[in-house]
C-alpha cells in the first residue's frame, strides 16, 4: 500500500494511506490544490492531479456542496474550505476557529511586533510602507522561497548573461558603454521579462495560499510576455516623453509607473491598463517608493562595481565568461528587487482596501 505525504502550511505531513488522504479531502480538511507526494513521483503535485485508486468519489461535504459559493470561505492558514458562518474573519481573510492562534502568530511575525501587542498594532504595520516592516517581509518571502525563485530566474538569465557577454566581448569587441547598455536593455526587455513574470506569479500564489510550481510559474511568465512587453514599452515611452517635454519630471514617472509589470501579472491587466493602474496605486506614495527604488539601484550598482574591481587590475579576468559569472551574482540582487516590488505592490493594495 502506498504511503502518501501532503503539504500543510509549508510542512510535510504523513504518511497516510490513499484512503485516508481521500477522506481528508472529502471532509474539507485538505483542499483540492493541496500538494501531495508518494514514493516514485518526481515532484509534489496538487491532489486533484493524482489517482488515489478505486476510492469513493472525492467531493465536498453535503453542507458545503449545497451552499452557494459566496457563502464558502477558504482558511488562510490551512486552505480548508468551510462555511463562512463557521469561520472567523480578519480583513479579507477567513480563518478556521482551530487555526486562530496560528494565524495571529503569523501576523505578529510578519509585522515584527511582540507577543503582547494587539491587533490594533498589527493593523498599524500591515498595509503601510514602513521601512523595517517592508524589508523584513520581503526578505522572509525571498529566503523562504529562494530555491524556486532562483530556479525560475536563472533558467532565463544564465544563458542570457553568458550570451550577452559573449556578444559584447567577442562580436562587438568594444568598450562603448552606451552600446553595452543598449544590449543589456534588449535582453531585459525581450527575454528577462519572462523571468520577472514567472517570479511574480510564484509570489502571488505563495502569498495567497495557492499551489503552484516551477513549470506552472514559468508557463505564466511566457504566456504574459506580450502584456509585459507592452507595459515596459509604454513605460519607456512615457519616461522619455516626460524627460523631453518636462511636463512631468521624468524621475516621478519612473517611480509612479514602476509597478506596471507587477500589475500585469497580479491583476491580469493589459499593458495600457497596467500603466494607469500603477499610477493610481502609487498616488501620494512617491517619496517612500523613490527611496526603495534608490536603495535597490545603489545595491545593484554597488555589488556590480565591487565584483568588477578585480577585472580592472587582473587583465586575465576581462573575458566574457567571468563577466557572465558576475552578471549571475548581481542577478541575485535583481531577483530580490522583484520580491521587494511585489511586497510594495501587495502593501499598496492593502492601503487601497
């Protein structure tokens, strides 16, 4: 008899038999998208994708089956579906009564406040752009999902980095920084957006308690390529026009439209709608967002310059392979910037609500 394991709040549970797994699903304790695994499987998959054998049909309990969808909630901690009248609510979240303490502990940890603080203090932190809270939340999201985030990012950028540097060193053979910058922008705008889309999709699913994996997230990055390209292209046009015409200072436009690609992936907007949506979300938040943007720029430039210093003193290191390796290391900082901007977007949504 196969022994099954299932994911619960990021931890492995089990083993249980296939019959027990089906019973947990039928009772509503496990959701259909709960990740499960048994020996012989290459990776964890949603429960709805596996064959548990000749077992009774898996469905919702009768009380849920007959209830309208708007009367059913999903526990933010366990993913269990229950009638909302039997659950506790907190903002937009629903919590099973037996998971209340765990939910409150999560809020305390994410907000960075102590056990003795109440929900009023938590509300003061959540939905704000406080530096300590934003940095802590984004760093936790980054480190807890680093393996999959890195896999998605470097699937696209490892070949791109080495190809880009090979072209720069071996084909263009020039020290023209402007030409190198244009080459970088080309790879960013046409290929790198796939990595951004895949990473943002993963972050959205993880923060909303939805199951996803490498293949699904990468597929979402590819499928949204057109919208992301349009959003980036229009953002670039707006920035150039604002700098030339001085109608709106270009630096303001850069910051106010920075969330457009994130909006494409999180809200499914078209490229044009994402531009206006980013402008709307960032209203009145220019200075804190400019501060975060400046911090990321300084961090990326600082790491790149620090790693590039040895190349200036050791000529043998001045080749496309070493440059590609440096690009990959700097890419870890860029990957974190994706997470930080997603966190800022999520916080601005909380403020809006």
